[in-house]
C-alpha cells in the first residue's frame, strides 16, 4: 500500500488519512521499513474505509497551492515546489511546500508568513528601538490593507505581516517610521528629520511600497 512516511523521535507508529485521501505514516526514526510496512498492511481494511470516505466526500480546497506559483520573501521571488518535506522551507529560489499540507492550501502558507513576520519584524523593531534610544509598549500584527504600520498614542505598534515579503530595507523603513512616532506623533518636519537620520533614502522606500504592493500578496 502506498503511503507517505515521516520519521521522528517518536515511540510508536501513527497512521493518518489526510482530507485529500493521502495516507500519512509517522514512525520512529530507527524502526526498520519492513516493520512499518507490516503495520500498515495490518491496518489495510481501516485505511481503505477512511480513504473511501474522503473519495465519497471530496474536500473542496480553496486557494490551492500549485507548483510554479511565485511568492516573495524579503524582496526575493521564490517558486513553489511541492515535495514530501515536513514543513515550508526556502532554498535557492524555491519555496518548498509539503504535499501533505496541500489540503490546507494558502491557509498554511499564510500562517507561515505570519510566523516569519513576527520573528523578523520584532527583531528589527528591537534593533532600531535601541539605535534610536526609544521604547514602545508592545507589537501586534494585522492584515490591514490601508496601512503598513501604526503607532498608537501609548506607543503600541502595529505592523502588517505582509511586510515580510518586502525587501529588508523597505521593511526597516516602516519600522523606523513607526518608531519615529514614539517621539513625534505627527508627520511634521521634526518627524521626517528623525526618519531621515536613520533612513536617508526613505522617499525611495515609500515609492517602492506604492508601486510594488501587488507583490506582497497571497492570491
């Protein structure tokens, strides 16, 4: 029986039937393949019943992921390659998307981007907050289409997670822009002077966001 095998430091064998009908087997790292085959064969009747259910009621996947799709990460394009990996990874211009996650479509890809955004943007905020000798209350992440970032009166920051798709220089500009608001709450001359001190080419980054926002999408 055909199945996708994933090994890890687990103690027992686990069989799962994905909503797409794919048979996924998780097994201990050192367990011999023939023992895994025997176990799967012993569960053949159960597996066939479960697979039959998925075929009778096929999953309607919204926003499917396909080989050849292109998505951006820190300004660079990555071509989707569907493979047998365990998680989404980037390598040499390719975005490796696990076959066993296809039933979740772009939901899984979005979750991955949000996780990366939280990691990278938080690092950049802390770096520039230290460099600019300022502080913020907290950071939240959103998907607001109207703005890339904001700074509340109490210095709570908010960023659009899609910024992780933009070049790091553009991302850093938005970070500096919002941190500058912890010192100046308006967009007057003093505010832009602070921005320019850390991002002299800020007008270039503003232009990039206006002309390339279509690249920062999962469509």
